[in-house]
């Protein structure tokens, strides 16, 4: 559109901005052309074109000239146009069971936030005696509370809830210091540590259950799709909780060493949080409904592990919870339900949902076209079975800082699961490593949780990067080692 047609209040892009936009758009076709020009011995034409299309999608996932969801839908255009497969077959790739799972999980998380249950949960724990008595202990508990929330709702949502609480705490500490007659103390390290504790807690808690982050169900779905291995809700949670418990002390040690709080004692911390909790009042009907649905969902998820209830599995339960939330009333006389029509639009991160579905569709396409098998053969020649988990642990966090955790999970899982299966290595171990190391915490643009934390203005880019790199390296080692031990030791998978 011309300048005269531009929306009111908007400015036309500068020359540098226009060049940047064009370069990001051209990154996809350039990646496609580059892959097509490289002769790949043993890969037929359809597979070669399919791999080039995948490179285009990945390039746009990384440079983001269009939303992730739009990039993930490119095969619907490219595959028929380039005679890779008919449109009907390409569209069939997108009929994934992970779609209703994510919609149900996100709507539950939305209800958890909307009705105030998340804040009640956080203030309830933080007001316990001794929890907020010192700066270091406060940092630790911020991390623990966020981890517990992130195990139940989306990691970005957990960060969005906890960051304002972390900032209010640092303001409280400053005000308390001023009340002693001293000038208001500056506590930049406490502020950085508490806000990063929230981000790191979301990463730790996101590993605990399949609902913590979107790439957990993606890793599980691709494992089911590409190998004979299966992972249930109980099996994933069994190892996930132990991994979360293991990485929290690592994150905390990094913060104590690299951003030690200036305040050793927080006077009145428990009273501060208790006052915030009292402001919430008694449990409202909406909160009771959400709590009841949470109990029902957990019971249904765990039922197959104690009884042969084949109709219930990981994928069915969120839909049940979603339906209940739209049926349970808050005020029956006015027909006001726990969730209403508008919540279906506002409560679902549709861009993320379609990113996951697009990544799963690409995995299916590369498998059908023989590309996954071809790539696996190339990797098998250079990576031994014993080196495979370390390869996954190194590649995943590196790529997730360039694209997204979800896109990285799709890429790495699609290639490495069949390789592991062919080498006789348990791909369920890789599922834990890939999902556990895919959440990037070093760069503001690496994911929704990181962006939300950085957008608070409480964390500098330098602190986020330097502390995040150390935390990423150390937790990668812990997650890789423990996954190699825990998954086989606990039998956290099943095969036909």
C-alpha cells in the first residue's frame, strides 16, 4: 500500500527495515534453492524436493517473516505445486491428535489463570513461615512455585503470572529498607535473580508433565509416529518430576553465584504474601470448578496405569476437561459458565498450536518420502549409539535459540528417533533429552517464556545471556545424564 493508504498512526518502514523484511522473506526460497542444488546421493527427486521444502519452512521459522503457523502450512502449497504429493495427501498430514490435546490443555491453563487459582496457589506457598525470610530463600521459592505452576499450565503463562509477583516483592524489599530510616536500597541483583528464577522455574516445571510446554506432547506424538515406542502420562511424569527436582538446584546455584541477592534477610516477607492471599478472599465458584476439573483430569490420566482402561490415554483427557469447563456453571440463573465462547478465542495460543501441528505434519511427510530414513543413514555412519544422547543434548539447545523449542523438537526428533531405533538405542531416552533441553532461556526472542520475562524490563540482555548460557550448559549435562539413567531404570516407556 502507498504511504497515503497506511493506517493512521503508522509510519512506513525505513530503507533498512524494508531490506530486513525482504531478506527474511528470501531466506526461505534461498534455503529451498540451496538444498535443491546440492546432489544428495540415494535420495529420489520427491524426497529431495520434500527436504528442500522442509529447509524453506525451517528458514522461515528462524527468520519469522510470517507467523510460525503460516510457515508450518507451506507444504499445503508447495507439495502439490511441486508434484511432491497431491493436496489431499498433504492435507491429511495435518490431522494430528496433538491438535485437540493442545487446545484442551491451553484452555485449562486459561481457566486456571482467569479465575485466580494460579495466584492463590502462588501466594499460598510463598506465605508459608520461613519461605520468604531471606533473599536467597525467596529466589529459590520463586523458582519452586513457578515450576509447580508450569507443570500444570503453559510455561509462558506461568511466567506471566509470576513476574509481576517477583517485581512486587523487590519493591516491597526496597520499601521495607526505606522504612528503617535508610535511603531506599537498590537491589538490582535481587530483581534479576527473582525474575530469572521465574524463567528458570518455568523451564524446570515444563519438563515435569506432558502439559508443561507444547513440545512435550510433540516429542511424545513423534515418538509414537516414528518408532514402536510409547510413553503414557504417568511414565512421562514419573521421570519428568525427577528431572525437574534435579535441575532446580542447578539453576539456583547458578543464580546464587552469578546474581547473589544483596539482601540476606527479608523482614515481613511472609506477612506480605499472606496479605496478598487474603485479598483474594474465599474460593469462588469458578475456582472450585477449575480445581474439580484438574482433579478429574489427573485421575483420568493416571487411570490407565492402575487399571486396563484402554479408552483413556494421554490424548483424550484434555478434551474431556475442556468440555467440562464449558458445561460447569458459575451462576446457573444467568447461564454463566466457567469458560464461555470468547475464551475459546482468547485462551488458545493458535500460532503455537499450528506450529506444533505443522512440525508434526513435516515429520510425517519426511517419513513418507523416505527422507527421514535417508538422513538417518547418513547420521548413523558418523554417530555411535553411545554418542547419540549427547549429540541430541548439544544440538537441541543450540537450535532452539535460533528457531523455537517446538520447531527444534520437530526437526531433531524427526531425524534422530529413527536413527536411534535403527542403532538399537532407546528413542524414549532421546524424547526426554530433546524435550528437556529445547526450552531456551538465554535470548529474549528464543521463546514465549523468555520473551515474557525479558519484556518485564527487570532483566538486562547481558544478564539474561551470560547467566542463561551457563545455566543451559549445566542443565543440559544433568538432563542428558539423568535421562540415560532414569528412563530405562524406571521403565518409563512401553513397546508393542
